[in-house]
C-alpha cells in the first residue's frame, strides 16, 4: 500500500530517492521493489537483502533512530548475528532464511571473527596484577554513589581546577569492531573496570603507571549493555556487576575476573537491561527496560504486552528475591479494527539506574512512556519502591497519556498506532537517574530530569510532591534531559540534548538551546548556561556527520571538584567552571588516534555515561553509533601536562 503522507514526509527529510517508495511503519523491514530486483545481478546478494529489508531505517539514522550503515559496517559479526537471531532485530529479520541472514552479515561485516590476540600483549606483568580495592570506590556505579550525585572530589580524582587548562592526551585504548562506547567504567584505587559492550568483555585496567595494562579480562557469551557497578559482599569479596543484551546480570569477582553468577532477569520476551545495576547490602538491584517500543507499530505485532520493572537479587547467589512491576499484566483492550486486539496497559520501561534511600528504605527509579492504551499512571513517572518487598510506595507522574511507538509518526496508518484522542505521543521518559540531595539548609530533595526538558524537584517525605519545576527546552524522543543530572552543594547541572529532527535556523526557538544549564537547587532558577553552537570548520564536516545539528549534550555530566565535565554529540569534550560556566577546557574527540594497543582508533559522538576520573586521569569514552550520531571505538585518558 502506498502511503502519500509518509512519502511526503520522507521527501522533506532528504531521504534518497530510491527509498521513497518503501513503506516505513516502525520497522526496518521494507519488501521487494521491482527497481531493486533489476539491479540484483550486479550486486552482492547481501546488498539486495540490505536494500530490501534494512536500508529504509539504517540509511536514515537521524529519522529512524537506528544505527547508520557506517556503524553496522564497523560492528562485529557476533553483534549483528545476535541482533537478528535473538535480539532487537529478531522480528524484523524473521522473514529471512538462515542463508539470507548469512549473506546479509557477509555483505555488512564479512565472515571473519575479530582477532583478539592483541589482548595478550596488554596483560599486566605479575608485579602489577595484585588488585587492592577500596571499601569506598571512586566510581561505584552510574551515579558514582548510591544517591547518583555524579560528583568526585578533586582529591579523589587527583585533578585540580587549574589542571583542566593544562590537560593533554596521555594515552588511548581502541577496541576493534566497536562502534558505541556506551558503558561507563567503575573505578577503585588504581583499577578501572571497563565494559566494552560489543566486545562482550569487561577489562580490569591497571592505571597506576604511565602505561595501562590488563589485570584480567572477563568474557560474556553475548554482547553487554550496561555500565559497570562495584560493591562489596558481607563475606569480604569485592564484586563488579554488569548486564548484557539478553537481560542477564553478571556478578564478577573484582580481584580476579572470575564469574560468581549470571542471572536471567527478563519479565517478558522484550525485556532489556539498560540501566546500570546497583549493589547494596548483599543485594544487586537490576532495572528492566523493554524494546517493544521498536516493534509495536508493525501491523503483524500483537501490541503491546510488556512493561518495565526492578529486580532484587541475592548478592552471593544471584537468586531473585523480588521483582517490582511498573504496572499489572496487559489484557485485551479493544478491537483495533481488523479483528485483532490491542492489549494494555504496557510500557513504563526503566531506562535509568536506581538511587537508594536507606533512610526511608526505598529505591527511586524513573519510568518511560506507555506503548499502548490505557496509559498507566506509572508511565513517565518517578516511583518509590520498597526495598523489603518491591511494592510501590508512591508514584509521581509528570506526563499523562504519553503513548508512543517508534514508527507511528511520519503519516503512519498502522492499526497499532495510538489514536489521537488517546495520546500526546511525546516519548517524555525519565531517562535520567533520580538524584537524592541534602541541600545546605538540611532539606532533603529528589531531583529528576525528563526528556521534556524539565528538571523536577520533589519532596521524598510527601509522596513526591512538587517543590519546583524548571523547563529548559521543548523536548522530544531524543531531546531534553536524556541520561542524567549531576549535583553538588547548592547547584543541579542539567545537560540539554538537541530535539529530535532539530535543524538550526532562523525559525528555531531561541529561548533554549542544546547545552549545559546550572540551576539553583533551592528554587530551580538558572544560574548560568552554555549554549552549544555547530562547528563544521575545517574537515569536521567530513569527520562529524551532521555537524550542523549534532550539537546536543545527551550524556550524563560529571562533577570533579569545582568543574563540570560534559561530552557532546559533536564529539567535543568540555570542562566548565561549576560556579560561572566559563569553558576551562575543550577537546575534539571526533578524530583518529594512535592507540597504545595497536588497534586503529577513531573518536565520535559522546553520549550516555562515559566520563570519570581518578589517579590523576580524566577518562572519556568517544563513539556512539546510534540515532544518527558518529560511531567510535576509543577510551581516552587525559592528564595534566608536567610543568617545569
């Protein structure tokens, strides 16, 4: 069926002409066209399959939010194989035979596995393998501490404010066939625990000397997904937790890299573990998101039945203690018009990492949108979950009736798409982790950042009653506050991403721009702001695809003493004076690097959570091959130049 609204929309977005006839209804599947069939004889058979089944999304990543073709071509065979056979692309590839899948993978990445022999040359000598670990790691989890402040003192970091004007690249590690450096490391004493998702490995890196080495390397069976968390069990063992793409949580002995246990925590076939687990009092708490949002608009899909959750695991054994569900199980709601039922409620995935409030005995998480009607009251909400039994003690909903499915815009007529009278379809998740703060006055407050562009201050003693709200942008499915806030003293720091489809120009609202905003923690008033501007100078137009609009600050910021550090979609790393907003340091990471491990290194966009510090180093991941951003495969270590 030809969709005129879709055709017109894609035409305005400069989609290549030969793709304009393909029907895009929330999937990366588009079926055979006569034009492509005529070209078949001269093409790799996998190219034909790619053009028919993948190109509509992956050739237009800024529209579809899928990885671009350049990112696919830089991936590992194992990553693509997992995606189309067991992961997020399983449904989209279900019409392909085994031979066709092999042809597709061969066209994109070839059939050879990655040579990992370089790892052996990076292993530490015996005198550097001893691992002394602290009871108080410098970076214990996504938010650095249980309250998600994302603050490191200058003393613990080994970096002063004056050092930031004097930073230089000390060394770079590059990881072969990686495109998305999405996972933040944990850090204790002189050991960095870095998950590299596409490599399906966690590297324990000794950073005590001028050249790093690997104390141990942990290998998982499938690609990883989350950042790393650290903790200590009551038997004295220091442990590292990480989650993979199959919704499995891994607990690893931090001293030697040995597996302690692996536990499957999915509550539906669409469950994902995106947020970083957190370890507390012999328990591991794992948040659960879901990817049915990417499937639901397909007309052959029964929409929608999955939802988010939080699972508590016994630290020593991995046994599931309880699972908090963000809503009841879905039931048939109505006939969508062809005899097939819409199911609901569904949605409220938990994309972020928990905050632990030991005083009140609760865990705070933020939730995302609904994926079908009726939109449950726990969607786009902050939840307070009882640590004892997983019951929900209270819920604060910021945005009601937000029902959203990828692919239900662009004039789509899919029967699964929400009716206009049922929804606002904004995708205004709480993707950022909740922050627990004690203000200088002694008042305890929760801070939450939403993709609407709003920062909320809530009262934890009055079931999330709103203390103040500050709006910093128009928001969008990828805009507003995406991954996290930072807090210290009397100030909250909020990065603002560029709205989805953002194009700078004379008609763009000038009141708020992508950038960094410092807010007074007492009342939410803006103390200072940095507004990002496009930089397409020199060869950046070639190095930074979409340099004119990839300028947002999506990743969670990091506070180091009196400096706030942030990375941009444009690949720029910036350090701001936390009191004034003055830029103290700026470095373009979207470039080639000579990596110390001999692997070709390339930086790209900086996103998610990737910036930490310790032992005198500033560690930054660069590369994010999603959502039209620029892929990369490096971790960069900066250090202050030695002065005479």
